[in-house]
């Protein structure tokens, strides 16, 4: 198979420094090979052992370190006890693992003074994200973006997903045709997480019912939703509801239509790094606009949205 055609690899500046989140799986390995083949030299490989798979996790780390070394890329390896985080915070496995990765990437970003992180999410991941967000009540058919600035552990980090339009099978087919190896995570095939069940049970069933591959339809829906979000972000910017300290200014927020109030609150929570945003959470947050209502609302990750002195802010 020919090398996957992705415009980003030709257009992106080669002299900039990039962090690359590499698990050792097929998708991230394809990303790393493509970066090297397109002449990217300032790449820091970042690999986190989640502490979930014993010796297999150790093997993943060694594989990634060896692959990075073959390209002349430095490799940052870290380890987290995700199960301990789950017990401590009461988070799901997926949420605890994501928080651990974010903390690790923030450390790597600070150490290497690099605000850009490359991730290997592809179109099949996008379809799963859209479906999962729809099921848990997110606003709109939201998905991942090719470029998105996130507050990761209190640090702004631009997350870049150059493979977001590529299909999983195409990436694996290219690796196989080039006789390039990767690591298989056996837990990805087990129905122990919501995403695994969406991948192996729900999406195949939907495709069978629709008599076509529904992944493309979900990806197109995400694209349409992204366009609407761009318009929404423009409206939020025009509303200018943040005070000089970056808090939501309640008197100004109360003058807006309810739909724009929700958009402003959603944008504020997202930019504050609040995970698992849902329509229900935004509606509960809007209840803080009522001075006779509750003074605070609990947020995921043990955080709080609080009303004080005419302002809304996270703590």
C-alpha cells in the first residue's frame, strides 16, 4: 500500500518542536513512522505506562523507546497507577487514564518547552467519540478537532491530530505492507470499557442495520457540528463575558439569550480543562445565575463551579 496521504505532514513546519504521544499501538506507530518519513526531526516521543497490564506494559515501553531511538528521537517514559487514581477519585478507568496522560504530557511540555502535542486519533476514533458523546448527553454531535488548545494540568497545550481523516484499517494495512511492527493491547478487544463496546459491538451492529459503514456518516456529522461550534465560539468571543482575571462576569452573562449563556458557560468550562462536559452539567451550572439558587455546582474530577461576588469560576 502507498504511504497514507495526509496534507498536514507536508504543510506543517518541520523545524518546530513537537511532542508525540506514542503508546506502541498501530495508530501511534504509524504516526511516528510518518513523522520521520516526512522529515520531522524535532520530535520528543512521550510514552506513559498506565500500570494496567504488567509485563506487557513494560514491553510496550521498551518497544517505543527502541523505535524512538532508531529515528534519533528522544523518548520520555513515565508510569502512573491508574487504578489508584480510580480508587482515590472515584473516576472511571477511561477518565483516570486520560487524567494521567494529561498530567504526563504537561510535565513533558514543561520540561521541553514545547506547547504542541501530536496524537494518533483517526476517523474510527472520531466515530466512537461522536457516538459516546451523543449517548452521554453532550451538546451537539461533538467530536475531536484536528487542532485544539486544551488546558492540560493548568498548562495550555495545542493538541494536533493529523490522522483524524484516516481509517484504522488503512493505517494498519500500510504498516503491514511495509513490514513495520507494532504492539497489540489485548485489553482493546475485551468489553471492559465503554469505548471497546462501542467499537466491537455497537458500531458493527449499526452498520449492519444501516447496511453500510456508519463511521463515515458519524465523521461527517462531527464535521458539521465543528462548523457550528466555530460560529458559536465567534458569538462567545463577541459576548466578552470574561473579566480580567478570566472569570465569568455574571451581570454581563445575565443580559444574554439563554442559548448564548449556555454556550459561554460551556466554552469557559472546556477552556478550564473540565472533562466529561454534558448538556446536563451546563444546565446545572446555569442555575448559578439565580442569586437565590445554590452557590456552587460539583464538576468532574473533584472540582467545583462557584458563584461569588458577581463572578462564576472553577476551583
